[in-house]
């Protein structure tokens, strides 16, 4: 794989047969600099146990990726044993992505870090705001203007409550508790929909894929990044009327309740 890209694992995996032998798995090819999905890699395992790989372009795909897609289709000749599972998988993918796009959000009252190291509730963010973001290439904090605040209030949304604890010993001086609203008794707490992506030591994971001990990056009031671990997971913690997300002019990460998360 070329430098500057990584595969987002565990995105979609399903078995499309009663015998459990035929399987389709999708992985997102993500641009490391901005976390945009530039293509999908579909891995199809047929009934004989043979594995085939297909490249599926997106609106971010280059001509090279589109060419690879057509080569994959030509080489497989759309054989009957592969065509039906591919058709099914494509429909599954479209539905899953649509659902993810609409529901990747945070609950009202979540605190977002702005460029002056002050927090604002996510529902009050506007395109006049500049947020603190994380450059995963240079491994440092930077800033980006907000392009748009996305609001969803069409139904009830179930959110997870995730608690993070600092990996190292907590500071003896707890003055940070009073200046950073995202800290509760020395811990970080976020509420987000199950499929919201978050940056971990094992790459990007959805909220519902987090496991105890997973490491995340947290920003303190001095602008330093610290390592925290997942210490508590409350699934389907509550239902809320509205959820929110931001679209940035540059980058795909921002800081919510102190934790570095991805926008999509």
C-alpha cells in the first residue's frame, strides 16, 4: 500500500449464504492526511474458499482507482458465482453508508474545543468558529474553520456513554477540573452515536467497536496531548431528540469533551 493511506478495518462484514462459506467484507481506503475515504476494497470469499478483491470508487477516487475498478470487473467476467453476492454486497454497503452518514453525531451539550482553547457546546457551533484539530501526519494540533454544523432531529437517537481514564497517574493538582468542562472526577466522558468514528492507538474505530483498554488521545488545557484508556462503556445509554456533527474546511478530526474524534 502506498504511503499516506490506511485501511479502515471491521467496517462491514456479512455472510450471504446458509452454509456460512460465502462471505463479503468491506474495508475503507482512507487518506491519512484528511481521513477521507478515497475507495472501498471489497473482499469476496466464494463457496470454494477462494478470495477475490474488488476496488469500488468513491467521489474522492482518482482516475487510477477508477481504472482499477474496471480492470477488476473485466478480470472476473462477472461470473455467476460472484455476481449475485457482489450485487447484494453493494446494496448492503450503500444502505450502511447512508445510515452512518446520517447518524454519526454527538448529543446536545457535548463540548467542542475552539482555537482559543475555550469550549463551546456543539449545538452553538457556527461557520464563524475555528476549532482545534489533530494533524495525524505531523502528530500535532492545528486549527480549521468550520464549514457547516450538521443537525439531525428527525427521530430519537440512541447514544453510547464512554468514559476514559488517563493512562498515567492523574495529576496531583486537580485545578484542571475547574477550567475544563469535559473532566468529571479526573475522567473524560463523551456521548455519541454507536457508529461515530474515534481515533485510537489501533486506528479509527466506531464507538460501538471500542473495547476496555483501547487508547485514545486527549487534549488538556495546556494544549498537550495525553493518552487515556477506555475504562467504561455504557451501550444505548439514553435516547436524545437531536444529534450534531461538524464539517471542517480542512481535516477530519476535532476535539469533543477533550477527546480527539473524527468527523466521519
